[in-house]
């Protein structure tokens, strides 16, 4: 019973997280320490790892984030860093970068970012309704979620399967790099 109450409290905590839409992102350019603080204020209540300046610098070095202009990051860069911070615990940086690139095809940055945030918010709401009602998520119903042991295994399996499916989709939509001649 204590497990069920703790899990319920965790789901309620998730629902309290305030994920900004495009219009909720800073309206002015930010320095590195401001970006790190802004993103950490959002992701830490989710229980995700802390973002560091070193991580952001690595994203820039790897070309996942465009370099700052005069040491300042613009709204689109902040949006990408936030999405990376949310997805990084599950996906490799290259997979995230390819996914972001694909989501931007034929769409404005604002639309792609808002779609991601709304999808994440919806998933949190579904998880909460599954726990408190008869709605099902990935074939797990309320009774299953009440049994934390059973739910843990089912959700872990679904997470792995969904990760594999996303990675396969990214490979399908990512153009192959030209082969070097020997």
C-alpha cells in the first residue's frame, strides 16, 4: 500500500510540472548560465538529470545545437536544449538530433516545439488518468498500476520497445552519408 501511495504522489508531482510552450520560452537571448538554470528549473521536477554548461558545450561541438551568437543562446536553441534534456535519459544524442531535424522538415520551430511539449503533457495526463481511472496506457490498466511490481516490468518492456521503434524510424528518415572513396 505504501508503494501505491508513493507512486500516486509521484504521478501527481509529474502533473504539476510546468512545461513551457514556445511563447513561454524567454523572449530575449540568454547566456550559458541562464540557459542551464532555465532548463534545470523545468526538468528537475521531472526527476531528470541536471543539465550542465559542459553538456551544452558538447551539444554545440557535435553540431546538435548551433553555436551561440556573442555568447548568447536564442529561443530556438533553448527549445532544442530543453528537448534534448528531456530525451537524453533514453536516447543517444545522435538519435535526438536526427529526430529534431526530421520534426523541423516542413514546419516552423514553434510548431515542432509546441507539438513535442503538448505530446509530453498529454502523456503525463494519460499516466495520471490510467492510475486513477480505467483508461489504459500500453495495455496497462488501473489494477495493473496498483501493483507496482507488475507495472514496473510492463512499463520497462514498453519503454525498450518504444525506444527501438523510434530509433528504427530515425534510421528510416535520416539520409545516408555519402560513402568515401578509397
